[in-house]
């Protein structure tokens, strides 16, 4: 899915966002986020995508036992970073 929007409450906070691209392949979910800023900020991108993974789980689109992989793509610096998302627990 492209540009999937979400909103959910976490305690008293409302968390809203939009995932650039996500999908499933071979029993794994993938979240791809395209970044135009500095590739040195990839840790911030992973923190943001961790919230995206929580939103997908809360929406019931990805099960608690399914793996989610995060991909931060920096096209201008031609760099790609990947990481497994935190578990549902």
C-alpha cells in the first residue's frame, strides 16, 4: 500500500502519520520510508517507522507474531538502511 494514513491513541496522546510504502512478502511485512534529509539521521527514521509498525499491528493489518522489516531509503545520497522492527510485545 502506498501513502497509508493512520491515527491511534497511546495513553492520552494521539499519534498520526502516513507510511510511504508498506506491504507483505513471504510472510514478512515491510515498511519503506523515503527520506530527503541527511542519511546521518537514519536512527530518527527508524524511531519513526517503529511507530508505523505499531500502527499496522493496532489496525490488525500485521499480526503480533509477524516480522516487520523497516527500510529507510535516502535516494539523494544513494543509501539504504534496514532493521527489524520491535516485536509486538
